[in-house]
C-alpha cells in the first residue's frame, strides 16, 4: 500500500461495499443500499463517506445520481453534510437491526440502553491525569530490579503503601510482609481454594454473587449459606457447622442487601474462627464509600491471625486495573505464595508502582473523596426520583457503596425485571443473588447501581427505572424518603 493511497483515502472518506439491486432507478438503488448499510451497522455513526464524484466513479453511475442519493438521505436524517467536513453518517441511537451471528457463534450480552447494573464504577472518572503523573514519577524512581523476574508477593513499594493506608483508613493491623498482591477478589478466591491453601466447605452469606459461588464450585468447594436478618448475617449459626472451617463475609456493607454486620455478630465470627482454628475471609469490596456515618472498621482488626482481609482497586479506581490485595494471617503467607507460583498470575509491575505512588502522594485519597461526593450525589438523585414518582417503594442499603436495593411489594419482582429487560434497562432482581440452598427469600427487590451511567444519561435512566416499578398496593406505607437513615 503506497503512502499516497493512504493519504488520499483519509481525505476522501471510507471505502464502501455497496450492491445496487433492483430494477428501479440507480438513485433509488444507491439510497436504499446506503440505508441498509447504516441500519445493519456496517456504516457507523460519524463515518465519513467518499465524495459523490468518487463514489459515482467507483460504481459506474452518473455524478448527479450519486449527488441526488446523498441529498435524499441528508433530508431523511440518515446523513449530515457540512462545509469542510464532508458527508457523514448521522448520529443515531443504534442500528435498527443488528447483523445476525452465524449459528453456534459465541455472542456477548447486548449493552443496555440504560445501565443501572450493580458493581460498576463510573468509568469516565478514572483519574487519568493523576495516574499519568504517578506513572511517570514511579517509573523514574523505580530501581532496575523492578523490571526483572520480580516477586510473587508483589512490589514492596505497593505493600508498604497499602499497609500504611489500610491502617489509617480501614483500621487494618498488618505489615508489608503479610500482604500479597493479587488481581482482585476472584483471583484471591482461586488462590485460596484452587491452590489448596483453604479447603471447603465454605460458609457464605445467604445472598451474594452467583459468580463467586460458581467459581468456588468449579474448584470443588461446596458453599453453605448462613441465614440473614436485619442485623446482618447470622454468624452464630457457625457454631453448629462442624464441617466448616472458613466463612466468607461482607461485614462493612453486606452485598447486595446492604447494611453492616452487627458488632455482636462480628465478634461471634471471630470467636468461632479462634475456637475452630479457622479463618474469616473479609471482602471489603466498597469500604471507602460510606456516606451517612463514620466508616465501619475492618473485622480484621479484631484478630489478624484469624481474619483474612481482601480489598481491591476495582470500585475505587477501575476494574480494568485487575489490582487487589490480601492481608493474610502470618501462617498463610507462604502457602499463598506457593499457590501463586507461576509468573503469569502476577499483577503488572508498572501498575503496582503507579498505584503505590498514587497512594503515597495523597492523590488516591483526593480521588476517593471526589468519587465519594459524586456517588453520594447520584444516590441522592435516585432517592429523590423515587420519592417523587414511587413513594411506596422503600430504598435500603444506601448508607454506603455504589448500589441500592428497592424493596418491592410481594410477588412483583419477576414482572419488574421482565419490564426492565423489555425497556433496555440494566439492573438485577434480588432473587438472582440468593444461594440456591436458601429456602426462604428475604423479600422481593431490585438491585440498582447508580455509579455507571454517564452524567448526561443518568436522568433518563432514572425515568426508565420509575416506569417499570410496580404500582402502589394496599398496605404499602413505607416511603423511600426514610431510606437515607438506613
């Protein structure tokens, strides 16, 4: 390919594959071919078309024929034409129909029109400038051995920064020697159970991520659900489980129902682990984002020898980093490193060094404070919209985190989830998080994330949410205004 051809292609627009079918006029055939290319997604919004003279020469038709077809599609709104910018495909919400994949071909989930799915931070708020500054500074200061074979435990710069940060912010009691860097919470589970560091059965909360249960099942680990009520997970039930030696909890903000684990039940879990010689796995998935009261400290501080603390940068910075950490009882450090072993499971050194500098420089604290305010405002808009349009719906679990739970009238959850799907509204029903061995449901509900939508799309997402909620029923007296105190 010659340079002159490339420059010419950039100047005159994209090459097109068009078939002019039918027995009618060539103008009508060209216009229809272009409409179909746009409808099917082969011509995306913003793509610059070749000048009508070039297209006419390529297709062997008259220049006026191509010019008239362009003008027709501009008038219909399919194309835009501006002086100096050429003719482009107009911005459209989505192709009218998508190309069908071949039978048996793998397909991914379609992106929802309104994304209120839980567990997703605001991707547009990634701290690009601060991250780039820390990356430059960290790379300049890094010793040469940072780019050698490395340490499966993780860079000492990051472990040191985390030990100081977690002690200051979450009350975690540790040292850099007891921290192991991993690729996030799921990676931690694979290392702990797939690597044989811990063995099942594993006690879990009655509501949690089905993905985690499936991951554990794939490693041959049976999960045993513990009941839940208004005080959180019933950790006292552990005393009757002689087959269990570890328990997985989300004590700061139960996922997904919300609410902290009571002090008595925190103590009961730690007492059980001591007596049993077991371990509490503490998933602190959104510990930085507490809005209405002082942050609740980590359970790990009660007994660092029997509580294994896991955190990550997925909610606070970005899940794309694949950056997490385990704060381990001393006796588990060597087994975890043996399980980690292969270099392919290590997190990239450059990201580790950059994140260490982000923490040490104070930029991470500033970013978290900004995001805490941003998410608090988002939460407030959600509660206000529901107070106005669906005051009979109770909002719970909103003192912390990136999602809320809407408590629905009994028997209405399935219909609400189906209505959301038809409307292109991405959210989850509470039933999807219930452990299959939990016979009794807490209540019908929707799990609504308020972090992911961009600012310009959030109002429309809230409008869509309000339209799929069930209407008021008799005896429905709880109002969502009370949710802020929960």
